[in-house]
C-alpha cells in the first residue's frame, strides 16, 4: 500500500492541486494531481469508520507529494459503500415512493433482460418488496417539469 508518483504533461501549479478520493469496501484510493504530477496511494477502508481511511489516505498522499493542504483547490469524492450495501441487502429496511401506476416497474426489471425468453429463470428478489413500494399521485415529464402536482395526502 505504498504511494505512486507519475509525471504527466500539462497539469496545474502547486497552488492548484486537485484531490480525488474513492472509498471502496476494501480499499480507499486517493489521487492528487499537482504541478503536472499525479501522486496516488491506497489504504485500507475501515468498515465501521470509513472516514479514517479518507484521512489516512489524504495525509499520506499530501506527504508523498510534499504539498500542503492549503494548496488543494478541488476535492472530488466517490464511494461504492452505499451501492454495495443495497446490492448485498445489508442495512435498513427501505421503502420506495413511486409515481402511481409504476409500483411494479422495479420488479418488471426491463433493464435486466438477461434471459428474456426463459420462463423458468430464477430472478433475484427486488431490492424493495412490493408492500414497501408506495404509490403517490403526481407526474413529471422527462425534463422534470411537473405535469400533475404532488397530491400530498397520497404521501
């Protein structure tokens, strides 16, 4: 889990450092771009406190690059922790509020047609069971314009 430095054409000056952080289930990756250099590191993610890996990785990459925190002008953060929790079905029980008439769209799974002609295929259970998919009266179009305002009593 050491750091890596590469030199690339272009890039900013020391006062325009950019920091990117990706918290994964096992590792937290940190990349720092500064003065045409890319410095990276990878540290273990602490599942119970993912911020520990972020802080450790940021301190480590800044030290490897010999860049003060004040030189960082942009921080980009990403994580797969929430996505993994949903896919692995860990965490809190979840409800889904949907537009009336679309309660079963999740279960129909049109985006996942891996065996569309196999009527005996074993499909995974939907991430949210039907009883927790709650329809409300409202409608918006593909641009987000309100066609039918939310009927608050239906919520």
